[in-house]
């Protein structure tokens, strides 16, 4: 089953929470796969951070697409691509869907903020696009896709921007009517009560997606109870990696000895396995034997 079909099948499975983990390159995607998760979130925040750039539409679609393409090439998991606001207006969204679909991406997610966007957790900079304007982007995306299993996710940012629940529900309903396959409801509260309130008022069969970065106490049984279909652990792997790298580099600098950090290092054999080195050598030996014959 190809990754798009697998994602669509998981979405249709009752009581199954799809767990996606953020990555910014092929290595991250491989590790997500090896640890048994369902999908990879090609995180705009992670990709921007990996380039040492702000998560504020500083990078172009090219950098985002190339990172997602490498992830798709490295893993059998569905890639859910964070595409910010769609990189512009409806014409940009049309190009985006065409290019991401050709690259083998399973799903794209766009958010209803103005271009250029600002990271959702930066206070004071959250400006929403008009509801009808964003709904037009969703319609354009759905009209453009060729594969019926390609998934378009509408990310609702009105709670992030400080708007009320009524406005948030109205936006989500408009995007659902425009054809969105899933609704990502975003919150920056420290607990999931705001998300649960939205879920209680969401009288629809269109599945919901959450990103519990600021409310880590939420549990999988609570997600099932509130009809949440997808949870995205959007940036935890990168944050853990940066902490670990800083620890090792600091220890190496202070000690001046590789022996001081040996226990903190992955063995080389593990990295060779991730690279596919064993398979490469086996292929070379197989074809070399055929040449001898």
C-alpha cells in the first residue's frame, strides 16, 4: 500500500489515533519510522530551524518541498507537509499542490493566517486571513489534486490569534465546506480545555488534528474520547537533539577529550544501518558475482 493510501486508510479507521512526529530531513524521518510512528510531519518550524532561519516565511517553497521530498524518499511512512499559508495566494496553492503531489507527499497542511506568517507561539504577530479568502485556497487545493487519496488539511489559527470559539467554529465549518479533508485546531493554552471545548461543539464527521506542543498533559484515551484523529508531535525530536548536541559539545570543549563523551554517542554501526550501508555492500557483491559469470 502506498503512503497516501495508507494515510487515507488510517483516517477511516475508527478509534485509531494517527501519531505523526516532526522531522526536517531524511535522517529524522527514518528515526520516526524506526520508532513505530504512523506518519512524519515535515515541520516548517524544524526545517526553518535547521537552516538557522526564523519560522516566518523566510524560506521559500523550494526549501520546504526539497526537505519533504527527501523525507518521502527515505521512508515508507506518509509525509504530512507543513506548508504554512500555502506560500501565497490561490495560484501559489495550485502550484504547491501540483509539486507536492508529484513529490510523493501524502498530505499538505495550510493555515489561515496572512502571508508572510509568523510562528504561532510568537505573541503579538498573529494576523488572520479573511475566512472566504482562505476557503478559496482550500477549494483550489482540492480542485488541483489528481490522486483522490491526497489529503488537504485546513489549520485554524483563530484561537492562537485570540478570537473566540464562535469565530473559530465558523472558520472550521467554512473550510470543511470548501473541501478540507481534516481540520487542524491549534491552541497555545497550557492545558487542553480549549481544545476539548472546540471538540464538544464540532458537530461534524470531518476528523480533527491537534498539535499539543503547549499542553503536553493530554493523553491518547482523551483524544479518542474527543474524536481527535491525528496528533502531531511537531518539534520535540529537534528540541531533544539540540539539547543533546549542546551537552556533548560543551562537555567536549571543557574536557578536551573524546573519552569524556563516549557514553553519549550512538555507535557507528547504528549510523551505518540508517544509511543503508549493509544493503549497498550486498548489492555490490551480488552484481560483482554476476560479472564473474
